[in-house]
C-alpha cells in the first residue's frame, strides 16, 4: 500500500544566477558531509553541518534560477520526476520520515510505500531533478550520521523499551533536521538578494512557480492516494534526537507533501 506523505513535522520543540553552477559545489558538499560523518566531536560535526546545509540551500536556489532564466534551453533542463528509495528496518517508519521531511524542506513531495505496522518499505521522492539530487545526497549522509549516533544511545530509564526510545530519537532527529534545512533555505534567499542585487520577491516567485509545477504533476500522478496518518511516538528519545540533529552535518510533516508543519504525534 502506498500513502501520500506528510510535508514536514510539527515543530513544537556561490555562483551568480545566469552562470553555470559548477559541479565543484556538489563535490564540496559531499566532502563536508563526509567530514561530518568522521568528526571526532559533536562540535566539529556541527561546523561541517552548517557549511554543508548553507551550500546545499544556495545550490538549490541557483539551480532553480538557472533553469528559469530566459533562453536556458536543454542544457539547463531540470525535469520533474521521481526517485524511489528503499528504506530498511529497523525503525524504517522513522527513517522514512527522515527522508520525507528532508524532501519537503528541499521543495519535493514524497510518498511512502508498503506502510504496515509502523514499517515502510520505500519512499518515492517527487520533484525537480536538481532538488531530488540534493535530497538523496543529504539523506544518505544523515542516515549514516543518525545510525552511528543511535548505536550508542540508551533510554535514561532502564525500564523503558530501547526500541521505543531509539524510534522516538530518530523522529526527534528528523524533525530538527527539517527545521534546520528550512532555516538554511531562508538564509540562502537573503544571500542571493545581497550578492546578486536580485529582489528576494522575484526569487521567491521563481521558487513558488516551481513548487506549483511540482504540485500539479504530483496531483496528476498520486492525487488518488489516501493521506497517511500522523506518526505516534511513544518513546522518550525525541528531545535527545533533536539535540543530536543540531550537531548533524547538513551539507513530517503534513501528509500532502507541501512545506508545512504536521504533527509528529501525541
């Protein structure tokens, strides 16, 4: 069974446009993420994370502006499409939200497949090719970082289920990643205006137009899917997972896939 996704969690808790964006930027992001994965301390990982998130956000905006520029032509084609990504157990439901909420923050929609008993077999990320590339690159690194940190965490209460604690830890991690990515996207808009003299409103309009294109294509392909239920999180690890996400290198959402803040659970 496939279900239409949430957009992002409820969060209670450059190259100038017109020029070719170099592949060197993505290479630099990959290197920053790799350094975060190998970081010896949380503070060191956070430094790499902030740099990677900022570069990732600016790359996405520059790609959008280049694709929308008059006369961009086939060389700047950025087609809308889908990428299906397998999600493995344990905690596949929580990992699916990490992927999906990352996708939402980076202007994509997403769909969960074979959702049964808290498990999810795969997630389809739907959006422009440049944004899907950002999602896959970032999710791969975030999953490695989360998995490494998760192996060392235990609930403070010896009577609490380790599985429940770790599952809620991932939800906290995913929710805070979503917040940080949205913050980086907003900051990148301001930097684009300052460095290029382009009004922020015109950049926002380009991004809004692209979002509307993705929404129309998504509705045509997945509009009949039922909306997934908000996940219910019972463990006490949410806060600790969110704190770990503040140290993660970045380099929930309502169920309809738009950037928003749906509930993580009661």
